[in-house]
C-alpha cells in the first residue's frame, strides 16, 4: 500500500483545547486497496487467530504508530474484527468475500463492507437515490456540514475515497445518481471494473462506416426489442418519411395482431 503523507494530520484525531476529537472517522483507503493488503496478511499469518499489530507492522514494513489510518479503515469496513489485546481477525464478511458460494457473494460482501463504514451508512440513509454533486471537490463541501461533519482538512480525501468506492462498485449511474442496492434482493451481475464509468460519457458521434451506425432500441413489450440503425449525419425529414413508408409496408404484410394475438 502506498505511503500516506501526513497521516496524523489526515486521521481526524485533531484535538481542541478540551481534548475532544474534531470530525468523524472516514475510510482513508478504498475497499479494493484494503482487501489487497488484507489478503497479503492472511496469506502470511492465516485466518484462524488474530493478527497482531506488530505482525502487521512487520509485513507492511511500517511503524505501528503510522498505521492508525489503516487500522481504522480496516475496522470501519468490517474486513477484520478487533480482538482487544490480541489484534485483528478476519471477519465473516471477509470470509464471504474470499470463500464465495454463489455468483454474487463477492460483490455482496463488498457492498456490506461499504455499508459498514459509519460515514457511508449515513450517506446511504441521506442520499440513496439522489443526485450527488458532480465532482469530488463539491462533494467534499457537502461532507463538511451536517449530518456528516467530516473535518474540513480531510473532506477532500474522504470525498475522493468515497467516489473511488462508488466507481469500483458501480454505485453511480450515468447521470451521477447514487444508487445503493438492496443487498438481500440483489439481482443482475456487476459489470467488469474496466467497463464501469463514473459517470458514463456520451457515446462518440457516429461516422460514415457500417460500424458507426447509431442504434435505436424500440421496446415491443415483454422482453422483445426491435432495433433501428441509421446514420445521424445528414439525416433529413425526407429520410424519416422513407423510413415511415417502409414501416407501413411492413405493417401491411403482417397479420393483425389483435385478431391473432400478440406473440
């Protein structure tokens, strides 16, 4: 895992005059990064006993007091459970991720990790189904205020990690709307990571070749779909009339579906 500059400054353990902490905890690393490191630790020490801070420090080649952010994020995602006085033990969610039974177990486990972070749980409650700010900078401004209360010095980092997780888990649609699914009733398959976009840019303008034709899907009812392919460039009203006549001819050649029944 890459070194983090000024970790003590970013971890929201700033103290005011009374000694009370300012700001709330937030994940400092995205889920994929933490899982990569967790897998390395489990491969070295196994999963049947807690892994001590000293062992983690040795494996990551970092001093224990520089790993506060890592330990905090590990716990927030519930990837490892804290065993007081002994260290960190792989959680049931982590085992579900590394030992999947059904096709979507890995994805569901990562969604549970995301939902386990207290800040993210609050964002889900407040913003699920809503449009998020367009970029990380604006989202960081949102995180500074109620009900999130992220430390202003850390809000940009918190926003970046949140957006990284949304991108990796496909939690924003092409319009930028935040959509956290019902894990228990999850259907469908998560698109491959290299096919996800956040948000998706518009398709490139079609050219003149056959491969550049614009494809318009037309729902027919049920699960049936017809497709109309055409070139946008130089498309005229006359062309539309020609297409309409072709469809009229097609309609006249088919038996009336009201008398025969739609198939």
